[in-house]
């Protein structure tokens, strides 16, 4: 069964959101599988079916690739290739259905989508828009003023790049399609949309707004990778990515010793709460969504860590 992990979402209540899904379904032939999705809907009308269709479509596309007697073994390169293809087909299918509904009902709406697959100690990231995925990596650094002393910190590694229309490659695609970028508070496609890639936004597709995700290929996790965070852009309107990792480290210190035997749902939820509440208190009034996976407690296999800096 697909099971909900943790997510904390604030107002406005008119903004639907998707739960983030982990699966131990036997149809996925590996030790563990997580699909984390963080959408960020914009405009007045949105489709909650977007949330429902992702796991259904993804599992269907994956299953179509193999008969029951021909499932790949864990770690098989073909399995990772099929998972990536299934993810891309799922995003395309959701955008097609979302856009058709929007066109037929004259909706002016869309959504970002940042999706992370976590499989057998590896991650694959696909991003459409400006929701972010990042890793918080444990590093040991020398402490200033204390000879020979060292401190442990979490450094951020951003896994995604925002799709904003003032990015050179994004602007080039928009202008090649006959669109333009205009500054209205922030750069916008045709003076309207702040992201240059999105699900939906059917009336701006002809002007270069694309649903095609930017994909960061399979990456092995190591023992230094402490937390995986997927969050909507509202979080980062008041918090820098590094600050998110700092908050998680502070929480880790406060509880002294978190259980290393399993991923605690309550602790993961409270970590997401901490990020959302801090972003809200610091002034962000955008819709806020955050997912936190404590990687050291998931049980997923990881490669040995490299030398700490």
C-alpha cells in the first residue's frame, strides 16, 4: 500500500496539497521506495486530482515495463532507467490531463512540481518550477579560536535550480516561442507568471512555458547525507536554504540522541513543522509546504562517507 509520510501545510485553505508517498508494495522490487512530491498551486482554480493521479500513474507506467516474471532485481541499472522513464511519463500524463481540464473549463491555473525518488540508497530528482529539493550534509569543521577543536555542522547542497524566466536558458526558450519576460515585482512570463516551467498554465504554453522537468540523475547517498528536504518556494521567501539545514541541526542537538533504528513519523513531522513555522514567523505569507526525511534513520543503504572537510 502507498502510505502517507509527513507534510506540514499552512493556509490558505483554498490551496490543495499532496501527501508524500512511501511504498513498500511488492510490485516495486527493491528494499525501499519513496516518491516525495511537493506541488505549489497558483491562480484561483486548481485540480486536487493532480495529487491522486501521481502514485497511480507512476505505478502503472512502471508495471507496464515488466511482466510479473521479469521484474528486475534491486540495484539493476535497467530498474533505475525504467523508474526514470516512468517518472517522466507520469509528469507528462498529469500535465496533459490537467491542461485538458483547464482548457475545457477555461481555468487559468497551474502548479510547480518537485519530485524525488528515493530507491536503494539513491535519489533521482525531477523539478518543474521553483519548489526546491536539497540535502543537508554532515561536515566536521575546525572551530575558530580553539586549536585542535572541531565542530559538526550541516551544509546545504541544493539539488534543484529554480525555473524563473530571467534565467538565460529559460528566457531563450520563452523568446524563441514568441513570449517575453517583463519585470512586475519579479520577472514574469508575458508579465504574468513567475515560473517558466509548470504543470498546466495552458494559455501560456504557446509562449514557452514548459511542463518538461529538469532531471538530476541518480545520485548515491552517503553516510554524510543527513536530511533530504523538499519544500515549496514559500519556505525560501523568508529562509535561505542553509538556514533550513541549520534549523534541522539545532533540532537534532536539542533532542540529544534520536533513534537510529528507524524513521520516526513524529520526529519527521515535527522537523517539517519547525521549518514551516519558522518561515511563517519570519514573514512568508505564501503557501508553505515542507517534507523532511532523516536519511540516517530510513534504513536505506548508503555509501561510505568521504573525508569530512
